[in-house]
């Protein structure tokens, strides 16, 4: 997903502030879930929540950099899955930042984590095109 860097995203050091990456990653997560699961989810009954998020800032991103956010599932558990996201320059492929997020399926009625439906797991595996741990 292409990322748009806004004027207000740049800090006093001339590069994109670290907190901005999380907003870009959130937008890419939403796009990923829509692309992968489409309309197969009843979001009134279930949701996906962030249980853990960690980022490694490797190189600075500047205002005029053309960045894309790559998102993929790297682990599928019983109730959770892990996304790997990377902020990458479009022209050179340089990885500027990597982020791992543990996402948990959540039953909104019971207000507790729930099993990831097997059909969702199969859809994710098919979308990714490779075996996921």
C-alpha cells in the first residue's frame, strides 16, 4: 500500500516522526484485512484487537521519500495471528522500518478472545501463497 507522507508528519529533525509509522501501519492493517477477508466477517459480532506491537526503526524517512507499506501474516495461532509490516522505499526497496503486531480475534458479545475461524485461516494461507507457521 502506498503511504502518503504529510507535512505535519515531519519532525524538527527533518524526518518522519516515529509515532507516524503506527498510523501508517494501522491503515495498512485495515486494507490488508479487507483485501484478505473481504465481506466474510460480521464485524458486529467479532473484531480484531492489537495485543502487542513492536517496531524497529532502521533508517529515517524524509518528507520527499516515496514509501509503501508491505503487510503479511507470518504466524497463525488458535486465537491470534502475527503481522509483519515494513515501510519500504518504492524506488530502491530499502527497508526503513519493520513492525510486528500480534492481533487477537475477539468475540464482541462475549467480550473475550475467540478461536480464529478455520475458513479465515485458509483464506489467509491462500492469500499469502505460502505455508504460515
